[in-house]
């Protein structure tokens, strides 16, 4: 396969469909660098221009008009859909971002970055940790070390009553998200449900220290008073 640009082009798309964005980018660059005549070189260049925008929302914002032009010509072109999701998220257009993620997953069901963003949107903006559960579960398989995914799944699991699993996920996330008051609140409540009084107190105190006026503050105070 090494020097066959068409085979590399197809491999890049296969990697991309699974959400392996950096592998897909490297493979597509290889396809262009083989030096062989390549009928799909323009498509490869378009692919490479669009796929970094997913993780660079500011650049995606600058390229927003170009992204929309591409989607007008080809509404199912996933790299443009994914770039649009980044633009919408940056603009605070939650429903636009959600729709772009759903369209991406309809085309590539295993595209893990879209599951991650969809889970985050449900959890943080659309008020639905229950709805966040499925995409967060899929994102967790793809990103086992991601603290944001661990938090989203941890809270979703807490809401489903699996306090032991919630505590594990939230503790893992807390190691990296040290300034997240909501995370420490849920970790404290999961520990409380598990009758782990000292750990519960410690996490709830941390939540209050980070944000004494959060929406969870009244519940945290109540539990802390009970645990004295």
C-alpha cells in the first residue's frame, strides 16, 4: 500500500470514520506525498484543510463561510459537518452543534469526537444527563483517559443510581479537573450514598470552597451539616 495514493486515500477515510483524526490526517498527507499521479488529490487537500478545524474552534470560526459553502454543495460531507459543529459550539448555538453531531453520527456511527461533544452538550447545555449517558458511554470507549468524558459519564451514571461507578469516574476526573465545583459536588454525593463519610465531607467541602453559591450549594450544606 505504501506508495499507492488511492489506497492511502481510502485508508484515511476509514480511519476518519472511526474518529481517529490524527491518523487519518497523517495517512492523507502520505497519499499526497507519494509523488504518484492521483485523481483525488483535490479532494485529499479539501479533507486536510477541514479536519483540523474540529479541535481549533477559532480557526473553524474564521473558515465558517467556506464550511457552509462546502455543505451547500455536499450536505453529507462529514469533515465540513464536524467543522460546523465546532463553529456552532463556539457561537453558543447549542442546537446547531447538536444537529451537526447527530448528522455526523448518522453517517459515521463510530465517530467518537461527535459522541464526546454530544454528551457534553446534553450534560452542560441541554440539561439532560440522562440523554448524555449513551454518547458518553461510547466516547469513554474511545477516550478512556479523557477527564471531561469521565466527568460527563460519572454524573450520568450517578443520576442512574450507580454510585460506586460514579465515584470511580468522578474521582478519576477530579485528578485533572481540580477547579470544577460541580464535579466535586457529585463526587461528594456519590461518596455520601456509599456511606463513605470522610471522603464525602472532603469532596463537598472542596465543592463549596470552589463555589459557595453554586446551584448545588444548599444540598451540599445540608449533607455537610448531617455529616458533622
